[in-house]
C-alpha cells in the first residue's frame, strides 16, 4: 500500500429486497432492469435504476397521515356552539 487513501465507491442501495422488486407488474422483460434491450444503453439503465430505487425508498418511508381536526360541520353548527357555551 502506498499510503494513499482508498475511497470505496458506494451506490444507492435500495432498501427493498430482490424478491419484492419483481412482483406483479415489475418483470425483468418489460422494465428498465431488462439488460437484453438493444435500444437502451447501460448508462440509461443505471439512471433509471437509481431513479426507481430512490422512488421506491420514498414510498417505503412514507408515513400515514391521520386528520384529527374537528370537522367543519361541528364548528359551524349553531346548536353545537350554543351547547358549549352553556
């Protein structure tokens, strides 16, 4: 070793596993992961693969939002407002 630091190149690693990647409509023959397509270059495939990895990671990390606010109909209902005052 010559004393220079070695930097290991790391790519974007998707959090989804290989078994769930190709379920349903995601098959290897019709999507961007198809390697035998002559119309797509390898660089284009890498760009699409990275884009899809980011996309699926965003979907997997999405949080459910629950609306706990008071319904508008209860805020504008006169009977409800009067009962709270008394």
